[in-house]
């Protein structure tokens, strides 16, 4: 297991990241991306898990639930 951190500079960077991210990857992104028009829709439709960075406790809870699900489903 490993963690990939992508600090992209533009919304087009997402296209390149899709090519290098492993198949069995669970992407997590900041919730603000949901509000970027078609980029937000594409992120939501592709199954990205969104966290609200301003609410630390809620973000940690989402990541914990995601990790538990990943372990349970052997992802």
C-alpha cells in the first residue's frame, strides 16, 4: 500500500493524473472541487471521495470510514 499526493496546478492536470494513478486507487479530494463546473461533475461521477478541509474532525471521519471500507473490500 502507498499514498500518492498530487498537487496539481490547473484542472487539466487531472487528465495526466488519471494516466499515472494505479487501477486500485481510491481518490480523495477537497470538497471545493465539487463546485468547479464540469470538473466537479466529472470528479463526482468518477467516484472521488470528497473531504471538507475546514472541518478537520469531519475530514478525519471520512478518511477513517474510507480506510475501513478499503480494508473490508480488500481494495
